[in-house]
């Protein structure tokens, strides 16, 4: 579908480039790479070269989960 996901500051990645991701799949664990003071995650979703808001792909339960 032309979508691309980008991740940063991960500790361990569980999916390979080009691998399909299903709802509930663990993609990666959060790490503390990149000189950050605490563990965090950088996530970006793109369609072609344009950024896309990923919340439209999440269920209301997932978006409100802490």
C-alpha cells in the first residue's frame, strides 16, 4: 500500500523490513539509544514521502491505553 514505518531508540526489533504487521504484533521494545536520558520511542508513519497520523489506524481502546 505504499506505507513506510520508521522507528528509533529501540532496544530490540522483532519485525524485518517488508514483513507484514498485524494488530497486536510487537514490533520492537523501547530502548535508550541515541544519547537520550531515559528510554523512549520514535515512531513515524509515511505514505510515500508524506507523513501520516498513525492514530487513524488505531482502535479507540489502543489509542487510550496507558
